[in-house]
């Protein structure tokens, strides 16, 4: 490779320090991306509900939905405690009361969209 040992040139990619790519703006952009991508529209690529249906997961099972998104977003690199927190998040309504996850209800897409935004706002996003 014609590189001297321990004197390799710097890579052409993400900076080594987090200050140039971490921060509130990057976090908000990830949340906005998740919300945009989950919007229904004529472009099936922009609708992330299609992959959930295509994968054949049980759309009414919070654990299956969480596992699908954790695998897709973080390649299963997360703690089981954080998985349980995400399942609890998806299993409750805005007031914190238990709420079944029913795909045919009007709020279903918003709940899953909020889950994806919640996952993308986690520290695991900064490790990607």
C-alpha cells in the first residue's frame, strides 16, 4: 500500500472528532428525516411502511416493530434494556397509558413514525 507504518495519511471520511458531526442540528436532521421518510406519498421508496409489510412482521406486535427498526437502523447493536424502553414507548399512548398497536387505526403511522424518531434520537445514532 506504500504507506509507512504508523504514518498513514488521514482518511477521507468522517472527522475523527465528534464536534464536526455531532450536535443538536444533526439530531434534529435525523428526526426530520425519519418523519419525512414515514410520510405517505406516491413514492414507495419514501414510505418506510412498505419494508415492514414486505418483511412479514406482525404490524400489531410492538416487539416485532421495534426489533425490525433496531435491526434496520443499528444492525442489532443495542442493549436489551434500551430495546425494552423502545417497546414500552411504542406500547403506550401520549399520556403513558397502555395502548394496543392496531395498524388500521388513524394514529398507527404516527406512533411508528414517533418510534423511529425516538430511536434516531438515541445515542446509538451517533455511533453509526
